C-alpha cells in the first residue's frame, strides 16, 4: 500500500508490536490476559472465501478498569 513510517514509528512497532498494515482499517478492542488457547482454537477454524468462520464462535468478555 505504500506505507511510509518514520524511524520513530518503526521503533514503536518493534517495541510494542502490532501490524502496520492494519492501521486505519481495524480497531483494537481488547487484550487477552488469560485463555490464549481459546484464541489459538479460533484461529484454526475453517473459514469461507470471505475469511468468515463456517460456524459462529461465541466468547465471554470481561471489562477490567
């Protein structure tokens, strides 16, 4: 897409991680504190041509302030 990042932005991504190609496209809405095995299970689900899971996946979320 022709992204151009400053050196400071590159260092920031290397330090905290992230995926620059998602910038401006997706919103981060949380962080996994426990249960990473559930995320791995979700990632392994078969998807259709639009990358949507063939079966709905439900989850519980807790808001921590």
